[in-house]
């Protein structure tokens, strides 16, 4: 094999690897939207160039919005990992969502607000077993508002840790969000930092922790899903 042929093969292998790596960094849910926007933008080239440019910019935004980077999750017992990228918008005590039909006693709650520029793939805050998943239809108020946790469309997971502690993670649709996706089922085993769902286009995630839990963050802190320690049991 000639030196020239080897160089061509190496370049081809590198391009294939780069494409594979790029594709893996975008969640599969995003590719169908990107395809629709790209094809529409291509058709708009035959109609009016400014429309096409806007369409291609939107295509880029969709691809960027659905990015799904790898995360290094700390393996520390009794630590709570952030389930979402964004900012801590609320730390308080609150009752779990009514539809879970749990004890009405208040739990320690930490809320993460995600804007449209954050990564929207959600990750489990603890290792355990998914005991229950409950979806509830609702409104689409601004997710940063406190009443959004009660009135907005949401999807709640009860995760039971190996030492029988219950953690509740609630995905809440926001002002722009119109779809909550779940990647897991009842009785599934899940690791801390493992992907469990996604909310499209702006939203919030609430974490309800057992009594005695403590926060490791404060309101206004920026956190990363699967990486930032936000509290402890």
C-alpha cells in the first residue's frame, strides 16, 4: 500500500470518527427536528433567501439545543447530583405533587430552572430503583414561578435508593416547553447521573428530598446535570 493511499485512509477514518462523535453529542430526539428545519430551509432557498437564512439559523439552534455531552458523575455516597443544567431558582420545604398520593408531609425541595440555552437532557440525582412514574397534564406558566410546580404539566419519578430512601424528581414544562419525554420505566434500575428524560425548549426540575437532607448550593448557583453536587441525604 502506497504512502498516499495510507494518508487517504487515515483521513477517511478520522472523518468517520469525528462524524460519529458529533452525532453522539446530539440526542437522537433532536435529529428529526433538525432534519425538518433543514429541508424546509432548503426549499425556502427557492422562495426567498432571507427566509432560508433564518431557517438555517433555526436548524443550527435545534441541533445545539439537543446537545447531550458526556458528564463525569461523582461517586460519593449520600450525595445528591443535579438532575438538570441551569440555575437554582428555589430552595424550600414543600409537599410532593398531589398526584403521587404520598404522605402530605413537607419535604426538602431544590428547584433547577433551565432556559432555552441550557442542556435539556435530565439525569438521575441518585442510584436506585424507579418505584413509580406519574404524568399530569397542566398549564404552561413560566417555569421560574413557584406556582408552576403545582399548575404546570409535569412528570414525576419516585426513586428508591438502596437504603430505602425516597427521592422525587419532577420534570415541569415551562412557558415554551410543550413535551416532556421519559426514557425509563417503572422498576428500572438507574445509576446516579444516568439519563432519564428530556424536556423540550425551556423548563424546570424539582427534587424532593427526605427530612434532614441538606443543600450544597444556594439560590442563583449554576449547576450541571450529572456533575454538580447539590445536596446530601
